[in-house]
C-alpha cells in the first residue's frame, strides 16, 4: 500500500503556486514591455512619492539589508506612476539579489543641471530630475554591464530571473522621454540613474535649499 507524505503534497502545492506566480509576473512584464500605449503619465511629486514607496519595499528585503530614501521638495516628474513603481521595484530587487550577505540600498532624487548631465542626456537643456538607486552589492563585470539592458539577459539561475528587469527599466524611462545610465564595479556595488526632463519652470536654487 502506497502512502503519500503530507509534507510532500504541501511542498508540491507550494512549488506549483510559485511557478504560477512567476508566470503571471512574466506575462504582466511582457504586456507592459510591449504596450507603451498603456501608460498614463501624471505629475508625480517625488518628495511625497519616493519615501512612501521605499517604505513599502522594506518587507521585501531581509533584515540585513537597509533601504533609505533621500529627496527634497520641488522635484516633480511626469511619468506613469505604475511604471515608476515597477521600475524602482525591479532595481531594488536586483540590488537585493546582489547582496546575499547584506548591505544598503539608497534611493536618491535630485535636480541635475544641464552641464553636469552625461552625453546621453545632453538634450535636456533645462536640466533633469535624476533618480539614482545605489547598492553595496557584488557589482557586475564588464560583459554583464554591457548587456544589462538586453531583454531576457540574466545571470541568475534558471527560474530565478526573467531577464526583463533592467530592460523594462530602460523601456519605461525611454517612454517617458528619459535616459538611463548604469555604473558598476565588482565588489563595490551598482548604481542605476534615471534622468527625466524638466517639464515645468522651477529654480534649481529653490530645489537644492
């Protein structure tokens, strides 16, 4: 007479549930990635939006990883809020996976004047609102860094990553007329910077005080 171990049944159900969740997430990512017309840009005040969002990410991180947000009043951007949330979540989860022994994630928003922008954002003549996410993780080698924004490229084990995280970041930011840059050093960490054009007049002096 064969007997079924209740724990095996439970583990099997958990695995099926996890696989279904991964499939649902991948489908959602593919739809968002392929349908730029689904976005609804709105005015987002980062000094309200970012601290609340970062606080919600706390539960996704182990206790040995800290996450902080730094911003100031007067930093509005125009972007689909759902896309912005997804973009930041993708980067934060990548940072988490790069810090298996703990570390820090910093989400920093600031105004960057035109003369300090990288060449890719040289067309932002009024400057840019920059959102930078920096971690103290393992970093990337030159090959991984060069291919980081390629769809479906991943260094994670099979079943652990879709390879759409950073490519989705790039796609969503570009849909909002922004630019993305990434810097990384093995053993030091990674920094992903999103630069979005200034859409309305405001004084950098007021922003930075």
